[in-house]
């Protein structure tokens, strides 16, 4: 009876059930098939409903709002997106496709706004081209140009979206914002504790000639000179007036005899021993440190005494170094600074000072971490102290050894050194930090050696030299140096005084 009421097209929908009817519940099977065949999904209903809607004079955003109203939230966004795009002009659809290639996360409302802009930008030129010619070549050229221009707009939109994302998600915590702590010059100074450069942080190395009226420039070191004592005192007086607090004195001999045991290292004719009383009298507030070594006074140029087969005679070397240090202390040095790197010479010097009741009047600055560096060349030319044979690698430290540097510093502290030193400076700031961390109670010196000096001198014009120098000194202070021995002392004092 039911079948008799159906139209021909209805019977075609259930033909398979008529030929092969189910064994049971035939009525419900027939009903379900008919309902399934004629029931439309929400998207099919909307497609049918919107089949006559066109963009026309509407903006893409207006079309989207109308479609959403008709959809009544029954259609997925992906379906609505597809239907809306299909109602746009072909050249707009092409650019939308490019946009979706960059990101499938672009919101539909953002695409609609972008489409509005594309319609506005292209309508006038599009109309003029269509009216002027109908050739396919011109139409294609126009579309390509529009795609090119609108691709830039899409890229700009993407950049804006990324910027917004970073603003919203990158700064998760106030701890991530650092620049608020150093945007002002005064605030930047607070971020650099213990790195200021003051006169007491500087020691000036000076070269002292036998000829008391001598004055020689050093060809390998710009603005560095060798002085006789009568020339040195006026030069130092000017620097003391600018704030100079300390010097390190090296004796340079040209006529005094050099022998195997460095007899003139502590003879009455030694230029350092002759100059110390005069310096004490002329500049009573200036700290006088005397470098203690045998190499400028020995015929072989080594820092210790040698055995007959050319090896370092350790015991005799230490004894001789202590004798020279004591002679400088008696002559008026505030600090004796053994640079020879012989084991146990600090104890020998301390014992000599105690024996002569000078332990409370003279300090010991140990060249504790002195490396066998290639950066001493200009200095050795100045001092005329290069070894006649061999090198100093058997007593100066290997450049790559942090462990030996630590052991050397520990040894010298145990033997009574008042101050420690790392030499050279800039290439060994890790050793500076290591030493300062281990011995924070001991003032730590850095020697900015002649090779470092000449490199900075050649880095550019005067302003660049000044900038590089002060950056280097700041880094040395940051690493842990309390005092820097540098040939730049006159320039540094001028920089400091100009800032005050």
C-alpha cells in the first residue's frame, strides 16, 4: 500500500530494497531509506539558500555578515569560509589563497577586512582596464600586478600579527625585561660595581737609565721613554699632580758590566738603588715598587743563576733574588716585586725582610701567575734583557695552564705574599677571575704588558685608542683586578681628570 503512493523518482531511491527486501521490519527500513535520501545537511541547506546571493556592490565584510545571519550558527566556520571565498572575484580569491598558504590560522574577519582593502585598491584601476581593453593578456597582467601588490599587504599583515603575538606572549614575566635597569647613564654605572678606574687602581711602569740626565724614546712603544733620575722626577711630579699614586721601577743598564751572577743588580751603582732615596725625598706620597729580577744584569739574560750545564740553579737563584730584594727595600722601596718566577723566592724574601726588621715597612708583590707569553717583545727590547740562549719556558708558566697558575698563587700566598699578579692581562682574564675567587682578601694586580700596549696604540685614532683602552681596563676590573700596571697611566690620568 505504501509503495503504491510513491512517485517514480521515490521508487528509484528504494529499488534495491524492493528487489532484496529485509527479512524483518520491512516498513521501518523503507521509511529510514526515504528519510535519508531526502534529508539535507545544514551546509546543503545554506548552499541552496545562498545560491542566488552575489557580492554585487557589497563589501566582502557585508557579505560575510549576511551569510552568517542566514547560517544561524548551524554551519562550521570552515564551510562558511569556503562559501564566502567562492562569492569573491577571482583575483581576490587568488590573493586569499596566497594568504592561507602563509597561515591557516588567519581569522575570517581579518580576511574579510583584507578583501575590503583589495576591493577598494583595485576597483578604479580594474574598471579602467576592463573599459579600455578586453584582451586576455591585459586582464592577466592586471591580475598579476594586483596579486603582487596585495601580497605585500598580506606580508605586512602577517608581520603585524607576529608583533602582536610577541607582545602578548614573549614577556611572560617582569624578570624578562632588563633594559629598564640601564637606560640612564647613572643606572648603567650601578650595573658595573667594582669596575671604576681611579688613580689608586693604576700603577705606572718606568724605565730608569744609568745616565742621570738621560732621556730616550722607545721606538717599539709610542709615548714611552727611558729616563735618567733627573728627568724622571719632573715627569712624575706632573703626573702626581694629576693623581698618580704608584710606580713600578725597572733598571736599564748600558755601561755597567753584566756577569753570570748579576753583580750590578744590587751594587751601589745600580740606577734603581741610586734613585730610590731621591724619589722618596722628592715625591713622599708616591708608592715606589721595584721590580726584582736578575735578567737585566746577567750576561746570559736569564732570570736566575745557571749551573755549569746551563740549567737553572734553583737554590742559588732564590738566594740571589732575596739579596736583591733586600737591597731595594733598604734603599727605600715600599714594594719589592720579584718577577723571576723561581719557586720559593717569596719565603726567602719574607725571611730576609723579617731578619732586617723591614717586614712592617715593605710589601711583597709576587708575579705569581706570570706566563711565558709572546707579548713581552717590546719590553725586552726596551730593557735589553732577552736571553742569550734558550728561553724562559722552564720557569714561566705555560699559557694554557690554569692549574699551574692556581698552584703558583697558592704557593706564594702560603709563603707570605702581600699582593698577587697576573701577567699578561687581557688574554688571561680567566686566570684573574680564578685567582680573585680563590684569594679575595689579597689585592690582585694585572700587568698590561708591552704587547697589549702596542696593539691598543695601533687600533685607530686617538679617540678609538681612548675608548678601547677604557673598555679594556673596565673588563680587567670586572674580572677581579684591583690595580692595573699600565704604560697608559698618563693618558688614563688625563681621562679621569677630564671627567671630574
